[in-house]
């Protein structure tokens, strides 16, 4: 069985020049907009999750 798949992306067009970066898009969520206490809570949650992975892996 032969399957030919072309990776030709000529159909994908850009509205900006090749030398310019992509236009900025509004971020739905940003850590920079979080309060200090929310950042600390998020960091603690991520840390706890990573420690849980480590402890489960060590079992």
C-alpha cells in the first residue's frame, strides 16, 4: 500500500512581509497581569505538582 503525502504549503499565505515578524496578538492569559499573590499561588501549585511527580516516580 503506497501513501503519498505532499508537504506543499503554498496555500498558506502571510499578510506580512517575510522580513517582518508576525503581528502581535492579544493574549487570553498572561502571568504578567497576575497579582503577586496569584503568581506565588501559581508557583506553589506548579511546585507541588512537580514534587508529586517526583515522589510517584521514586515509589
